[in-house]
């Protein structure tokens, strides 16, 4: 299942993340994919707001690799940019949280750990649009829960 959106501004990207965040619940893995500066952290801030987390507290964990936020359930926020190989993820023990039954996982640069994705996940792919503030947002779902969530996004 797949849906595409055109975000014309930073605020629209935040609002889309917020709408999705209000719908998600554990266990869910969200793969955030796109080039540098495309808005992965921005949409993560919107997702966090929808989950009841102050978006001002959300920063990309580029150097720490993972942040944990408290909401109604744990939210694990990864940034895999610095990972060279999938073996790096495994060696650091990061993949054990990918399919946590009581948490939501938000993973920026998630394509670097694709073989560790759980069977049910959402992929949010952001690409630059025709104008500097535009982003093409492509969302795909792979399992029962993720398809249910994607079906509710308008």
C-alpha cells in the first residue's frame, strides 16, 4: 500500500508528521529515508508532536545514534547516518530495539539497516520537490498495522 503527498512548506511537513504521529501505536517501525536536508528530522518532529512529545526536544541523534523519548510508550529515535555497515548496527546492539513490542521506532537513514526491519513497518521517503521548500513525501506500508495506519492518513 502506498500514498504520496506534496508538502509545499516546512509547516506542511510538520503537520503531515503530526497527523501520522496521532495515528501510530506500538509496535511500529518507521523508516525515514531521503537525502541530506530533505526533512527526515523535521517530519520526525511532527511525528513526535503527534505522539505527545515536545517537538523542541527532538534532535537528530547523529552522534549519539539513538534518543529515547517518553510518551504513552517508549519512542526510540535512531540516526543511522554514521553506520558504515549493517554489521555495525548489530555489533552495537541497536537492532534489538527495531521490533520492540512496546515501542515505536523512528529511524533516519534507515536504509542502512534494511535487513533488520521487522515484518510490519512504514517507510516515509522524502525527496526534494520542484521548489526549494517543496518535498515529495512517499509513504509505503508493509504489514497489517502499518497498512491500517496508512489507510487513515488523508
